[in-house]
C-alpha cells in the first residue's frame, strides 16, 4: 500500500487501532479533493476488514455542512465488521467517541443504475425493499472535526464508527417519513426527539442524493445494500454504562448499551 492514498489510509487505520486524537491528517498525507478522499476511503475500509454492505450519508444537516464549508453531504461505507443487530452490548473503550445518531435506513431491493436524469425522493423509492430503524455511532480522532475540512472527513470513512440496526419494516411506504417522529432514550429517560424532515427534508432525499453521487466516483448503489441516511435530531454523546434506545414508533426500535 505504498502509494500516497495507501499511506494516508494506513495512517488513518493505525489511528483507529490505537485510539488517540490528532489536530489533523499530516499535511503530506492530507487529501485535497473529494476524489482523493474517496480513493483513500476505499483503501481504508479494505484495511479495516469486513465486507462493504452499504453506505452512510453524512452532513445531511445544514449546520454540519456549514461547519465543513461543503455544499452537499458526504458518504461513507457500512462494513460487516462494524454492523450489529440490536439489542447489542458494545465495549465503550473500542470507541474514541460515542456520538449517537438515530437514523432512518433502507435496504435496497434492486440495483440503482446511473441516470442522466437525477433521482428524486419519488423516483428512488421504487428501488427500495424495506426501511428500518438504526443508530449510527460516529467516532473520530480529530480534536475538532469541523476544522479539518470535508476531504479529511470523507477519507476517514466519513468518521463512521459502527451501525446498529433494528428489524426491517416492509410497509414503510404507508408512512409519512418527513413528519415521522423518533425519540432517543438513555437509561429510560428521553433526551432527544426529531423527525425525518431533519434529513435533507426527507430520508428519501438523502437516499436520492447518494444514488446520484456514487456514480461520480465510479460506484453504484446495489441490490442488498443498506443505506443509513443521517441523524434526525441533535446528536447525543454517550458514556460507558449507558443503555441507548431509539424508538421509531410503528417502524420499530433499536437498542444498544456500552459496557
């Protein structure tokens, strides 16, 4: 892996293995464009191990995009090695941070071909099989994630730590995902609430954005892959010993604890 992208990926992988915080990726290794960043990301996830089972969309909130000074979201890969079916107990020390993000997710039914006409929330829905509740654990090793720039965030697999998913829900088309409420409870106490409107106006908007964005980097959203679409409320910084439950109403719930 002795290439510029390979050396950056190796540096990021080592930082994950020996959790510690840094100001930024060293200048000599730092990607300058998203094209470079996603090439590093591909090398990084290969080094981390596990199969790619789908994608996450990051920076779906206007505040996150403003902080990174990027006009659109970013994406990262979901890996079999860091995906769990809830309820699950995870070791707190395996994470530098434990930033909790309740998110709507989708399981793709068929491949999504590249299209000259951009996909929309309406046209992407026919490619979806099921919807499901999930919690993304965002984890990074930067002193200030908002100061390092979008290429560095994308290179570090969009600072993805782990994904915990609930049961799949087939009748999701009958739901209004935009106004659909989600509550987050910690040790039984409600700490956050939100709706699908927080995710680019709708989780389906985030899915459509991803389907349009992947072909720009030689990728394609495929049948069987999962997509987690972005946080629906303010993030929650979890601590060791806490039990976290995200309740998506009729769509289901998902639970994890940090031991």
